[in-house]
């Protein structure tokens, strides 16, 4: 009997949480609820399970690594800026981690815990933005001049 992969457990929890079939989650739909479920799955698989960009993309419907980079940068920012998305992701994170690792996680409750948690998230956002900038720069090598590259990157990132 085939061992169940951790990413399969994540997809099952996403499916259960959002009440959306796995095939739909990894599909091409742009419906907001489905996209949100897909974004959470991508983010968790890449950041928590430490899968490569390529492997994460393969699992989430054969998506390109740049899609994973973009998703992770955007979701990191959303978690920081939007309380409802952040709270939703934290509940999702705790639920998946409890299933995967069979442990109760310490969710920050006090202001100092929240401040430390958001500081850690801010660092992850900066890392994600830098990773995205490197990717964009690699795609912009065809353009002449660093000034144009920097202007385009600034438009995309900020």
C-alpha cells in the first residue's frame, strides 16, 4: 500500500476546510474561494513542508515555479495587511499542522507574541519579495540598462 504523502494530507485538509474537491483546488478556476484555498495550499506546502518551487507547482496542478513565488509573496503581504485573511490562514495552518504533526501549536495571543509573530512574517515577506525580484531580474535581462530594469521591478513589487 502506498504511503500517504504529506502534501496529500494538506490538500485533503484544504478540501475539507473549504468544502471544495481537490481536483477543483488544483484546477484552473479563478473563483475567489477556490483561488484562496489553492493559495493556502501552495503557501503551506512550500513554506512549512519545505518542498521546492518546482515540486510545489507540480502538486498544485502543474503550475510554474514563478506562480508559486508570486503566490507566496502576495499571500505573505495579505497575511500582514488583511486581518481576515491572516486569521483564516492561521486557523488553517493550525488545523493542517495538528493533522500532520499531531500536535497543538502555540498560536500567539498576547500583544508581545503577536508583535514577534508579525516581525517574523515581515522578514518572510522581505525574503519572498527578494526572491521575486531575483526572478523578475532574470526575466528582464533582455532589456538594456539597469535603470529600466529597476523601474519595472519597482512597479511590479511596490
